[in-house]
C-alpha cells in the first residue's frame, strides 16, 4: 500500500498524462446487482448485471457489498472491459468501495481487477465518490445515503473524510409484498438517529440540517424519499442520475488525476500500486 506522500510523488512523475495519447484510465463501481464502468475516451457509462456469465447459468460474484467469488469477479471484468483496454500502456484504475468494506474488501477487489493490468489502483469510498459527482461542498459536514439493490449505507463526511458510517444488508432488490419500501426508509432513519445520539459534536446534526444526499437506485423511489423527508424532518434530495453517481464521481477523480496529477486528492482515498 502506498502512502499519501508516495502517491503524490507517483502523481508528480506523470505530469505528461494530459498530453499522452496512449494513457488510459478506468472508473469502476462494483455493485451487488449491477457493475458500472467508465473508460477514458468514452462518453457513455457501461452498465451491466454483476454476473460472472450471463444467461441461465449466471453466478453472482458480489453479494450485499461483499466479494464472495474473486476469480468470478475477474472473469466478469475481463468479459466487460478486457477488449476495451488499450494495446499499449496500462490504465490508472479508480475503484469505488463500500464505506465499511474494510481492508479485506479492498484486498479482494485489488486481486480481482488485476485482470485489467492496472498501472495503479486507487480506492475511494462510495459516499465520497457520490459527493464528488455532484461537486458537493466537502468543507462542511455532509450526510450521504446510498440505497443499492442489496446494501444501504449511511455515511457522514467531514472535510471529505468518513467520520461515521452505518449499513444494512437491505436494498431495493429485496422489496416485495413482505418487504415494503417503508422498511428501507425506517432502517435509514434508525441509522441516522443512532449517529445523532452517539455524536459528541454537532457534525451529524449540521449535516442533517443541510439535507441528505440520496444515491443508488433507491433514490429513484419516491415512496422511499418522501418517507425519509417526513421522518427525518430534513430534505432528502436524490442526486442527478443517482444510480450512476458513484462511478461518475470516480470518473471525475480519474479526469482530475490525468489533468492535474499533482493535485490528486488523497484524503479519504486508499491507494495500492505494484
């Protein structure tokens, strides 16, 4: 693992990136239900089911924010992106990770993306990527709620770094007549309430008063967002195109690294390199 100082040194050695025609990059968001990727030079985001192989024999290598099949994840990434890699050079890869994924998740993800032959891998917490996608003011406390298909995260950011975070293994993919949308909203309210009760500062309250940023597919559900606004007594605002916000934030970081490598943000970002 590289340190922040080493990362800045690495960035400084690549000041020619903006003028290098063969330099490339990949922004990647590995979700339990869908995987989204953006590569340098493309105008659209690749958005596909998170399955090792499509069809009746599909297997699911990522479940509820956990990589349960690392080789299967590699095969999926090779199928999705292998033919899109440049013939020359190795890409810079920026990967979003669950806020509470921890070292184990990052190690598994790092092993999985080796199939893409990255020059360097940077990991960024999903909540920070979402905030970067909408150019949020990170100098003030910010609450980000990411409602995925099988995992929901509530994250408090302070100065862009993760201050507190909670999650529940519940998402929109679980909704049916036995699991109504109100169950997800109530779980989010419970997590925010716990954060408020355990916060010895005013950061969580300040962030809540600013309003909650909603991302993930669940942010497209009015039955969830309306209940959150009512129960939290604070605005709950879906970000634009919330289902792709995380990968767009990673792409923003990637473009920043290519255009101004010496100013690459490292607070709250883990890095791994060969």
